[in-house]
């Protein structure tokens, strides 16, 4: 994620509960994926879980991007 996006998230996450929830989930998914990626071997079940986490993380990131876009639009309008 770009630095300006991270700064916007930090500035707005306390004002927007949905953004805060999505950002917290994003960080949790990232940590779980980091643990999977650190392992040399994953069982079939673990590979599937890793894929599910990747998809959840991507969906969350898309939702975060939509919120950030809305915030930017609001900031430009004011």
C-alpha cells in the first residue's frame, strides 16, 4: 500500500469504524500469511487455508480502497 494511503488510514480509522475493522483484519491476514509463507512445506489443507486468507485479504483491500476513495472525494469537496 502506498504511503499516502497508509497516512489516510491512520488519520481516518478512528473516525470510520468500518475502515478500522477492515484495516485490523488486513493486518491480521497479513500476519497469518507471513507465517504460512515462512514455512517450507504446507499440507493440502494449509495451502487451501492460505488461498482463502489471500482472497479475504484482497477483498478487504478492495473495500479499504473504496472507503479511501470516498474519503478523498469528501476531502476535495470540502
